[in-house]
């Protein structure tokens, strides 16, 4: 775990976490964007799944992505990881199957694309 954490901290462009008191219960990692697409990964403590933690972390990642000029967040999901595939579908992702992986692209809305009136 420590090795993975050190590697992620060195590579990730953005990391956000969810805490319960002082315990880390979820994390989202966003990796460097290429051509406007950044890879995003989630880890949620098993006891805290299906409570909206990943959805909240996705919104945090979208806000960061908008400020960083990233147009798309991409999740790479194992073909058999049905909970994450369901999460991607719920998030409105465009889903493509390639060999044994699912690529789920989530569009990052920009403030300009929102119809906000003062």
C-alpha cells in the first residue's frame, strides 16, 4: 500500500479524499491529461460503498478538471467489475468495450456550457 501511495502521489495530477472523522474512506486520483482526456481512478472503503462517496469525489474531480482545461475524465474498468460499470453508467459516461476493459468517458461540463443567468 505504501509503495502504491508513494507512486500515486508522485504521478497524479490531482488527488482528493473523503474522511470519516480522521479515517480516509475514499479517494479519487486524476492522472495527467493527454489530448484533453485525463484518467480517473476511485478507491472506496468497502464499508462505505453505495453511499454516494464516489459520486461526490467525481464532482470534485470534475471541478478540478474544468479548472485544468480537461474536457473528459476516463475510467478504465475491468470487464467484470459490474459495480464500477454501473457507477459509470449512472455518471452519464460514454462506454466503450475494448478487449477485457471498459473505457468510460465522462464529459466535464464547463461553466460556459451551463446556462447560468445572473
